[in-house]
C-alpha cells in the first residue's frame, strides 16, 4: 500500500505550501512510505486527484486544493482531516495503515488482545474447576451410595443373625 500525497510544487499560496510541508514532514517523521504527485506540472495527476476526491469532500467551488491524501485509490482526506487525525494520534487509521510494532496504538491493541486472552484463560480455568467440582461431587455421591449399600447389607446380616438366633 502506497500513500499518495497530491501536492502543488509551484503554489503561490504560502498557506498551501505550509500545509504540504506539514503533511510530508510528518509522514517522513513516521517513516511512512509515500509518493508525492505534483498537480502543478502534471495534468494527469491534477485530473486524477480532482476526479477521485469524493463529491461530499470537495469544497463548494468543486475544486479540491492540495494537499490531498490517498491510500492507493482510496481517499483518506485533505489537510484538515489529516491534522485532526494527527491531533487524535490516529494518523495510521486515517491512512488505512496498521500501526507499527511498539507504537502506542499497537501497544493498546496488544493490551486488549492480552486482556481477551487472559479472560479466555480465566474462563477455561473456571470451567476446569467446575468440571473438577462436578467429578468430586459425583465421586462423593458414589462413595455415599456404597456406604449406604454396606449399611443395608450389614442391617440385613444383623437381621438374619437375629432371626437365626431366635429360631434356635
């Protein structure tokens, strides 16, 4: 997945230049693989960018200004949405990229996964304990039945002995 940043190399607007520098500088700092596509010198790039920015994301005049950011052919957003993602620490999600190993977002995902694993282990342990308890109760019931049978047998033997003694 390649991030495409549509820029204007020869923009007269200092605001646009600063926004472009901010996006490119931040992507470089994050070591995100991206490609710069110039819309000032390349008509194909300009037309592609204009055609692929969703209608609901275009300004009222219908012409989106650089920088515009895409992940391959999927529109990510303009500078304002990039800035919001940057402020929310969600740039990787904004770009449609997985967070790098060791990052805060990745650490959070790992923590959530660990919690889920621990919950499953706890449930498994609880199930095992419940099964062991059932087995103990079954064994106890069997022992009790055996004892009751023995008592009945002893009572029968005692009765037989008593009857034999009375018969004599």
